[in-house]
């Protein structure tokens, strides 16, 4: 366990934690969370290879070229480490089925690509090295995570996860404390991104994920070469607490209990392949349908009530734009209609042709999604659902904690179901699929990450 330090700045304490934490001091719960994170991200990487924007980004990065340092997942091309991290993180976020954390950052889809890219540059990287690096990265991202009011339209992934990606890369590149501080400081200058990408259903959602991983690796590389950043990036007069915490964030709170209490356990894992704030209402639809033997054609009207923050993301009237999968993932109305008509959502349901299925459209028109400020006190994922049926029944249900969030964690079997859905989708829709032998080897590696003699083996197992 790290010693308590009172004479160091908050920024120095963060750097010390990244460098000095012993792998044995990562608690069992945090290790379990890291294992779930890697499994989730590995599955989405394999399944996302055929999604919009992936081929175009790969072509662009291959045209740029550079030193063949790290592999692109699925495809196997070798590119500079930062470019590989960018592509792999974009790939891992393409299906939006990776881990997340309220009120919105996606951690693993940037941290694992940054880790694998940095590991390719390191002389040695065992499984224990990988687990510890991912743990410190996830912990820093969780500590830099802000509230809904503080983000106020910023993309949380673009703000807080870049610190985690830089920490992960710095740890694996074995930077000193001073170098690590500067890697984090440089990462501060790469904060950015807007939720407008989500609202407009654009590919900017997944592209931002790639930029975060790329920045993390590049900042660690620059710091290793002696390039410096603003040392007071957290508590300074123009630092993170002021700019993004909007004057309501105490820098000391970000380092309180560092190394003793872990915040990465606040991560969530989606049960369904859509936006995190659609998880609750999807679960309610399936619950009511099972309890009342409810069929889609029996629904005359449905009303969904969400907290205003969630409504801003997924409450807009549904329309199909240039990216139908994203449009559906970020539409509560579409997710309700899909669950009513097709049952438990699967990745295949979000394919463009199925998003535009004419059978869904009349049902979507009967669904109203409202913002209800009264739900704020019940939590980020609170939702109420009311359904009126053709025979006059009034069905109602509500929940405060959606499945997959802390307090309603998925079981190991449910995590495996998620992964199986990704493998099945990869086999049917992605350009390439793993062989049965590769799947078996990957499953074994994911079950014992810490036991891998060389963690770079994991990247090789994710190349088809």
C-alpha cells in the first residue's frame, strides 16, 4: 500500500500512485472489475470490425504509415503505437457495448488499446503488469470523472479517460514519477469532446474514443523524451478543477484515499448493446412483457420518463440519419419498440436494415419519452415506464438502478452472455472471425489475465 503523503501536490500524488502501486496491492474486487473490462472490450473489438468508419480510419492510418510498432486488432497491420491505439480504441467503441461509468465515460475501450500499444514498446509486459496498469488507469479515470452538472455537455470520455490512458501507458513504459506527472499534465491539454456527437448520432462518438487512447500513448511517449506539461494541471488557477469542475471540484477530493479506496468499482457493464441510460427502460419493457405476456401489437401507448440529463442523450424523437446503429442506440423510443417486438436486444438488432424495419415504425410513434426533473433524486439511471394496452390495462414499472450498474451488477453468466453475443456477431457480420481454437485460447487468457507470461499475447489472440 502506498504511504500517505502530505507534502506532495495532488498532481504529484497521482503520479506517485501510478508508478509505485505494487501489483499485489490491487484488491480482488478491482482485479475482478479489470477482468470484466478486458473481456467486454475484447468482445466488442472482434464484433466491431465491420462497423461504419472502421475501414475508412484503417485506410487513413495505413496511408500515413510509420514505424511498425503495434498491431491493429482483428486486422493485424503494424503501425506506430499511438496510431494503433487510436484505431483499436475506435474499433472497441464502434458497437458502444463496452464498459462505462455514470454519468457517461467509457474507460476500457481506451485503456486496453493504450495498454496494448504501450506494451508493444516495452521490453517486458507480464499479465500482472497489464492488470496493474489497467487498474491504475481506470482508477485515475474514475477519480477525474465529474458530475452531470460539471460536464454540462462535454463528452465525459474525452475529459476524464485521457488521464487514465496516459497513466496506463506511462506505467507500462516504466516512466519515472516526474515523467508520469508530465504525461498526465500533457494529457490535460488534450481534454475535449462534446455530447453533441451522441445527440446527432454521429461517428464522432467512436472517433473521440480513439483520440483519447492515441493521446494517452503520445503523452507518455513525449514525457519519456523530456517534453513537459503544466505541473499544476489539476489544482492550478487554470487547471482541471477550475475549467471542468467549474469551481465546484475540490482537488483534494481526487486524491483522498488514493491507494486505499478504489473508485473503479463504480464501473458498469451494459446488459444490452445500447446507450447506458437505455438499459433501465429496456429491462422494464422485458419485465412487463414477461409478467403480463405482453405483445407489441397490444400496446396502444407507452410513456417513458427519464432524468433530464438522460433525456438529452436518448429522448429526442427517433429518426434515421447517416448512422442508423448510433441513431437506435441513442434512442429510448427505438429501444423500447425493439424490446417489445423482438425481446432481449442483441447486437444484430442494431444492424441498419433492422433498425429501419418498417414493423418498428408504427410502434415507435406510440412511444413518448419525457424529461422528468423529479427523477434526478433517484439517480442517474432512474426511469419510469407506463404502458396502455388495447384491452385497457395500465401497466407501470420503475427502477432507480439499471442492470449492470453498481448495486445491480451483472453475474458472471451475464458477462459471458455479453461476450458470446459479440463472438456470434463477429462470426456473422465482421470481415473476419476467430477460429474455434482461437476462441478457446482467448477465453483461457481472459480467465487468467494475471497469469499470462507475456501480456502481448492478448493482442495476438485478437488478430483473426
